[in-house]
C-alpha cells in the first residue's frame, strides 16, 4: 500500500488518538508543573455600633475568580507538586529513613503517606490478581473442556458474566452481598460466630475482599482464551505423547502448557495493564478508607468537593504513566529486539 | 479434546465436574441473587436478622401486600429519573460504536495491508496508548475542556470514548483484516476498483463477522465506562453508570438503597441479553486478539 | 491488445533485491511464461506489471503508455490469482460481472458479456452459486471468466493451476492455452512447474534469485540450457550434471570417461546430459557402475548411479530390468553432452566443426 493511501486510511483513527490520547498526556505533563492559585485575601474592617471596629481577613472571591480566569493553569510550581507530601513526599521519606524505630515503623509510616498507600494497593492488586485469575481461568478451562458438549454453552454463558458486567456494577453487587446485612456477610458472621465482623472494618479484610473480587472479575478472560487455546492443541502431538507413554499430567505439562504459553503471555500482558488501573472496585466497595489506588487518587483530586486539584491529579497521573511504561517495558524491549532481528 | 472421556478415571471426572459447578455457582449466583432481591424491600434484601427474609420476602408482603414489588424500579426510573440517563447511554454507546468502527475499519485495513515498517511502530504505539489508565487521560482533558467550554456535553464524551477505544479497535480489526486474503482486494483493484472502492465493495462485505465482534467490544467499553462519563458529563447528561454511582452518595443516606439495586439490575439486563445472543462472537473476539497478537 | 516492455526493472526492499534489472520486450499476443523456483522474483515481476507492487527502478510500458505511476485499475489488465481472489459474498454471475460494474461499462451490455464469458469457461449452469459451493476447478474457472469478461490489454496469471489436483491441472492447462489462442491477448503466466511452462509458452523466461537466466522458446531452453541452473531446472528428471576435468577433448569424472568433446577447453568443467538421451548397454560405454536405485516410470525404466557425490539417472526401455547392485554400462556419446564452466555454471559454446 503506498504511503499516501495508507495515511489517508489511517488519518481519522490516528488523529483521534493523537488529539485525545497523546495530547492529553502532554497536557497532564504541563499541568503537573503548576499548582492552584492561592486565594486572594483582603482585609476588611467592619465597624459595628457598640462593638468597635474589627479587621478580619476575607477571601476575595471576585479577585480569586479573576486570577483563575486569567491563568487557568495556576501558578508555576516546577517539580514541587511531585515532591510534596501527597506525592513522592521526599522530605517525609528522608525523615522516616533517617530517624526510625526499625523496619515495621518505616513500613507503617511510609504506608501513611497517601501516594505510597495507593501505590502499595495498586501493585498488590496487579500482581496478586493477575496470576491467581490466570490460574483459576486455566483450571476452569480444563474443567469445562472435559464436560459433555451439551453443557458447554450454558457454562460459558454464566462464566462470561463476571467479566462482561460493568466493573462498578459488579463491584456493587459483590459489595452488597458481602456487607453485614447481605447474604455473604451474614453467613460469614454466623460461621465465625462474630456478630461484629464486617469486611469493611479492617484494612486486611477490605484488601482480601477487593482481591477476591478482582480474581472473580478477571478469571473469565483467562478462561475464554485458554479454553479456545485448548481447542487448538495439536492432536498429533498429544497422541504421540500418549504412545510415548506420557500420563495425563505429563501430557498437560509437556504438550498443553507449552502450547498455551504464547496465549498466557498475551493474557498476562492485558491483565497487568487492566489491573494496574484498578479503580471502579474501590468506588463500588466504598473502600477508600482502607484501600486506595493510583487511579482512585487521581479521581479523588479531580472530584474535590471544594476545588479540583488539577496539579495534584496531573502529578499522580504522570507517576502512574511512568508506572505503566515500566510495566510495559519488558514487552516493548522484547518486541523491539525481535523486530530488529527480522 | 485434551482427554479421552472413556478412559478418564471416575474420581477425576467427579472432581473436575464439581469444580466447574462450583465456578458456575460463583459466577452466576451474585447476579441471580441481586435480580431476585431487587423485587424485595430493603428490610428483606438487607435484613439485619437473617438473609432468609430475602427469600421469603415476609417484610415485602407486610409492606406491599405481595411477595414481589416493583418499588425499587419505580423509585429509580420514575422518581430519580434513571430513564433520562438510559437515553443518554443509548446515545453515547451507539455513537461510539458507529464512529469507532468507521475509524477502526479504515485504520485497521491500512495497518493490515501496508507492508512498511511504520505499521509496526503504530501498532506498538497503540499498545502503549491501550495501557494508559483512562483516569490519567481524563485529568488531561478537564482543564482544556473547561477552557474550551466543551465540558459536559454528550458529543465530547463520545469522541473521547472513541479515541480511547481506538487502540483496541485497531488491534482487533487489524487481526481480522489479516485473516482476509490479500488476493481479494488485489483482484478488485485489477478489476477496476480504486483502493477505497476495493475496501468498500469487496473487503467490508466479507468483514461483517469481524466488524460485529469488534463492535460488541466497543459497545462494552462505552457501556461499562465509569471514569470518562463520570468526569466529563454534566449532571443532566449523565449516563447510567455515573448515575448509579451518584445514587450511592444520595440515596443510601435516605435509606432507599433499593433504588440503586433496581438501577444496577436495569443496567445489567442488556448485558445479559448481549451475552446470550453474541456469546460466540465475544469468545471469538477475545481469542482473535490472543491468537494473532 | 498490446505489447509490454520492461526496461531495466528492479525491485528492492531495504537491502534485499527481489528483481534485478529485468529487461524484456513481450510481443503483442505472445504467451510468455515466467518460470523459476519460489522466491525467484517471478511473481514480483508480474505484480509490478499489474501495479500491485511499486517499481524501485526502471520503466514498464503497456503499449505506448508508461504505466509506472498508474493505479492497477488504470492499467487495463486482468489477472488470475493463485487462490483466485473470488468475492465470497457474490454469486458466480456477480463475480464475473464485477469488472464491468466498477469500470462503468454500460449496463445493457453486462448480461451478454457475462454469459459469453461463462460459456467460454463452461460455467453457465453454476451462475447462481456462491464460490463456497463450488469445487476447486470451478472456482478456478470463475477466476478465468472474470478475467476474460472484458478485453484487457493483457492477461496476468499467477500460478493459476497450483491449487488444483494433478488431473484437473492437465485439462485446465489445455483450456487456458485454447482461450489465449481464441482471444489473442498478450498473456504473462507465472509458474514454478516446468511442464506447464513447456506446454503453454511461446517463450519462457527462466529466473533465479531475481535475475533472468535465459529467455527462449521451450525447445530452446530444453535443448540448449544457458547455464547449469536452467539445465537442472528444466526436464524431468533434470539434466545429469557431473563435475570433472577435460583435456584434449576427453572428459574424466568419477566413473565416467567421455571422449570426442571440444578440444579447445581445458581444466575443471561440469558435464551435462539428459537421462533420455543416454542409453544402457551391456558392455563398453562411457560409464560403468553399480545400480543405486531402479524406478519404473511406466513409459520407461530409469536406473540411477552414484558417481562421487552426484546422482546420475539414465532412462531405458520399459521392459528393461536389473537389480540394485548390478553392474551395468551406459553409452553417453559426446553429441548429447553439454559443457558448463565449473565455476560460473555458464554454458561453453560448441565451436563449429567440433
């Protein structure tokens, strides 16, 4: 295809991506260097009869508004936002590292910094949910592959539901069920004989609930891909393995798993990308008291009740993007090498 | 087939069947339970005493005179105007699907047919774009959109969702186009078509399965999105998902959590139907990316 | 109806040369076959003529038009693809009509032209079917019908028979030959099958690694191969090639001695002869060795010998019988031998009088 035709065809798509994906990344980068204007404060003297005159400081809403209109970005702050307490918290980290009472103290104090709190949960979620969901998906695929064909359709139908459902809605459904008044929460209470038990009450339980939800939501994707992969396992290789004397497990180990490996890489890549932006479950489970994620921190800054903290949100966004690039880098480096070898 | 059924030892069969049954229960039960519960009153579905009330519905009978009640749905759809957000969702998802597919088929076709090196880099770039958390992009939109005065409108959300959708759509359609033999468009061009005519008259008619599958996924992305629609749409333009989220803030305090339950069930029902009718396409779509990519 | 000229045409991708300096004039109404192993550049040459691949260097002329920068649709050619490129969503009738439709041929002419083409390729009974409901041979004929429905300046055919079974291949081959004769349109035909090339072509172009090896009539390239590549590519079995040394008109190789050759050549050479030109004899002869394998071909019997690291085959009458391991002799007269330069593989011309 000649260059001109190629670009004519791809232009709408490319333009959309540049305008609404590439440009926003630039916009985020710029915004992260700015911080909101401080409020314009004026001193007003009010004199009331009998009380004398008092001066009080007031926010001059009009002047503040004017300043914001003139410079909507805010004032230039350099990398200040990145280093403040709500982000990388360099000063606090320094203090913690120089003066502490052992590892547990360091860990708990770092965990109290908002950015590291969010990072800790995001990474845990990404690297716990991804392998567990893949493992569960693989087991389901093996199981479904062995049931009579007649039942496969309905089983696949129900299996798809946790993945297809809107993440926020799925999270809400599980949240309601696991609340103390819901069927799961109440059953747990009576099983453990603890009428105060609530999944929301402790950080550990909240994390476990979110992780279980993550596995529930992500397993169907691995299942479907692995199940489709199982249909294409080369029959000849499998049969020659049987003749060579491999037992059931050995056939899975030496024929099926190697055949599924490329698929597994793909699934892992997609799931790592998706789980890294974990966000809706935290909203759905109202879990922000015990667990926050990077995406949720950005959302929280943007949703601010009083002010939208664009600078703060942008700085977290940039740090998140760096995280995504680090996450993707093995894949990108490998693809690049393979491409150059060709 | 992995294993020959006749030679499968019984304990293994029992074990794997039990496992599959357990999984189906895990996957399906939350939905069945919630659909069932949405026709009860709050004191039944969120009973402080025993979840058995939700099954018997004794409070529901006491309060409404029947074991099932549509109060939750009435509250959500009529009192809380869930209806208008349904309309918004229909507008947004349909537009996103149509525009995404238009852009995506053109771009995916170009990527599948050009032999030059830059196609590889474009696909890699799309992969990186695909990995961007949506909320980071949203934080890039807000300020410029406020300044340009385009915040809050449906078309803004639509074009943003289309763009966010493009990397995935491009990858998927690209792999579908690769499976269509090159001979087809080349014979069309020799027969007298321009490149675009060959695309429109010859390639697209045989691409329908791929287009439908990709369309389903565009639909799901637009329908399920929360980050973009919650942040970029003004209150009256809200779609279903942010509407449900807003219920949580207001309704829960008022004790009308059943409105939210009813809204959640209403929002899930179309997805059920979708999976029922397009199960095959969804499965093939999930694997198309995997096999080719 | 047009002649086609390729002036020093080359095709490069990065540093890979697909076609190198292809220079050829193809006469009006000629049936030209491009022959070579896969990856030799024959298909690329055809695709450049069709306009499906860019030309890196050189010029292609169709009649009096330089077509380098023309779109395929503007080149007035038709093409049959290896896997046919039929439109699966259209019936046979619509498939054949498609070129007329997109080229804005007046509607009232369509039916007549389609029916005429369908009759020529014997598809009248299948016009309402879709390609999926046709056999391989029928699909192939739809592709042919689509190519001949209008009168293009040239037909291009890219291995059109390679997806057919052996029996169908023979009959379709005859049909193609007949169609070209009837329609009198310049035809370029790409194949890796030397039998197709020999049977169809007015002229054959043998290509290897992007370079033309030899251009000539089928008889020409069979009887006088220009180099060892052509010699080993044409004929079934391929020409026997034995390396050895020549001095004073006598060739000496492993187990072979042949006298009476050119006396002006000296040193290492490759000697070639065809299996069907030599004969097995009871005694004497230029070759004597143990039989390595015996093959019954039906119309002949073929004995093979291992000479050094080469395999030499010789055909004999269909009644001839011998066992593997028997020692036999073969007559290889100098008159059937070809000499090639041992290093370059180029043919050493027979000087007159020798």
